[in-house]
């Protein structure tokens, strides 16, 4: 049997220093995992909000074509809403929130479009603009551009500050 210099036999447990070191390492691993998970959740929220923005435009266009009646909607702080500004009927099937899930309050969006996005009875878009979606602390920023006169939608990654003046030139297709 091996004896320590003080004459005692070694114990089968861990000493306090070893326990503290183990706790510190586990805490560091947990913190790194939390940061990574927060980034991933934030990116998912940005992706989901972008999809809901696109879906709203597509639903409004389809409704106008299906009913043969022009319609309009506004993109407000709660999502696609009835537009009090436009003289057209509201695009009822497209109205709804554009942020959903646990991180809905965190996701933000801005646009440089009109107060009312209008669609003709044939589904053409009368108003164009740019919508930028982001979440604080998340590196991913998405953008949706609605180009006139046909209302062609393109989306990609926004490469500028979303709080500054919005520019469709900063909306680049995703690489890959």
C-alpha cells in the first residue's frame, strides 16, 4: 500500500480543488453551449419571420387573383394588418403575425414599403419595397425585396445595418 508523506493512506474521493476545477470546466462548457443554442434559436426565429413575410405576400396575391377583387394590407409592428390607408378591400387570408414562437418578441423587422401594399385583381403588385428581418445578438439578417411592376419577390441576406436607411442593394442572394 502506498502511503503519503504525512503517513495517511490516500482517500478514495476527490479533494476540494479537484471538485472546484471540475465544476469550473462544466460551467464553461455549459455557458458555451448556451451561447451557441441562443444563436441557433435566434437564427431560426429570423428564418421563420422571413418565411411568414413571404407567405403573406403570396397569400395576398393569390386572394386577389382568386376573388378577382383588388386588396391591400399593411406591414405593421404586429405583422400583416388591415390597411386603413388603402381604398381596396383587406387581403383577409394574408393578415396575421409575421413572428411566431418563443422568440417572437425578439425578432424585429423594418421596411421601406408604402403604408399599404396593394394587389390588383390579376395579382399584380402595385407597390414595391424592402423588408429586413433580424434579431438582436444574432448575426443573420434576412431581406425580402418586392420589385415592380410584376411583384417579383427575391430574398437573401441583408449586408447592412437594419437600423440605418434601407437599401435593396444590400440584399444579396445567399451564397452556396
